[in-house]
C-alpha cells in the first residue's frame, strides 16, 4: 500500500482502537501536524489505512489458524502412521516366526505312522 500518511499509521490505529471515528482522527492529525489537506480527503486516507491494517491482521490470524490446523492434522497422521507401522512390524515378525517354526517342525519331526483300528 502506498499512502503518504502511513507515517501516522500507529497513531491512527491507536485512535481507531480507542473508538475515534475517521473524521475525528483526520481533524486530530490536521491540527497536530498542521497538514494542508481537507478533512474529507484525509478521512478517506485514514479509512484506507485502517482497512489495510485490519485486513492484514485478519489475514495473519487466518494464516495462524490454518497453520495450527495443518500441524494438528500432521500430528494425527504421524500418530496414525506410527501405530500402523508398529502393527505391521508385529504382524511381519509373527509371520516370519511362524515360517521358521514350520521349517523347524518339518525338519525335526519324526515320522509317525498311525495304525488304523476298526471299531465295532
């Protein structure tokens, strides 16, 4: 924003936050700094400055809110992914353990032949 009255921005915002309207702010600045402009012209400039600053604050607040939402979702995804990885590791370990157990049983088991008996 280019506005030659931006040098008074802090003072304008302070007056505005205290409930002073645009015309009163304009008159105050004209009296205090002996500005050679009309009250109506300066009122429009003051209004532009206030809108610019307020809009900028709203954008910053919105960006902060979005950043917080993004961080929350990242944290939730991180927790979910961690849980999934832990479950997958456990399942993979059990599958490998069972494979090795089956190999060992096949290798070490003795051949057992069962006799069939007839029941009357």
